[in-house]
């Protein structure tokens, strides 16, 4: 674990799902910002268990990082179930996970991250929070176009214009592999943080918490589980 200088922005709002990536982003933010709040989005996702995991992840991350626990402020949940109903993807309806005509997995919810960022920016403006932080990544990911850096930075530009003030969107995992994300968590919080992420975070698209693997809970076969498992194996073997 190492000391990091405080970020020029004093406060941040994290797009916080309760999964591995957002848990790592929470630790990353607590290391850098004086005040951190979290926001989750209920869009009718099948893996709603992640919404239930969020509070446990917040609690356990601060236990692993007691030196920064006082920086963690309020949590918020935004109801976007109306938006989730538009797409009827495999993330929101009972259907098999497969590729669509574009070659994208049908777990892709069109525009999801764009909607999330707009809602988060509005909340951050009301709460006086300066930066937005998301766990989007274009390295080890399912190919979602709204996870790409170009998309996120273009959205940040639009938000800055629309709110008439800078709206920085930071994505600390954008160019990291899943193995490097595990490595980042270990650097920030040591084995205690890694164990908290393994035991309490949730990433599986099917919401399966009946099976415990070395990398955490999940079905083990959906794209999210496969990415997480492969990254963990690569990191553990290093």
C-alpha cells in the first residue's frame, strides 16, 4: 500500500454497482478524494443481487481501508426501471445470453452508461460533488460501445456544456486488464481489500451467488464471470 496525494478536486461521486470494478474504483477514490459518495442505478437488471451487495461492499471496503473510512459519505439509488424496460436485453429479461446481429452480446443495454452519467452528473451537481468516477473499461470487456474511452470523454464534454461547468469523468480502469484491476486493488488495500472484493462484490450477469469460486461468487459461465475468473487466474499466477 502506498500514499497518494489528494486529487485537485475535493469530492467525487462514484457510479457504484457493487461489482468488482466499482469496488476497486471506490477504493481508488477513497485514496484520492476528501469526500466520496456513491450512486447505484436500478434499471430492472436480472442480476439485482448486485443492488443488495452494494451496502456490504461499501462497508467491507472501508473496513479494509480504515485510514480513509471517514471520507465515505452518502449512498444514493436512482430508479431507472423505465429505461431498462426499453431494451428488453438479456440483462433485464429471462433469455439466453448470445450475440446479436452486430456481434455484440445481448447483455448490451443500449446507452446505459450514457444515461447513468447524465443522472450521476445531475445528482453530483445537486450534491456539490466535483468529479464523476466510473469503472468502464475497454481492455478486458464484453465489447459494449458505451464502455469505450471515446464515448465516455465525449459524454463528459456534453455534460460540461450542458451544465456550464467542468464535469470531469475519471475511469481509472479504462486501460487496465482484469488482472491489472486485481493488482490495483492489492496495491491500494493489500490482501484485506482483495478478500473483501472476492467475498462481497457481485459481477455475475445471472445473479448467481450459490457458487463460490477463488475469484468470488457467480455462475462461472456468463461473460462477466469468465472475464473475472480469467483476470484473477492471471493475477494470481504472476
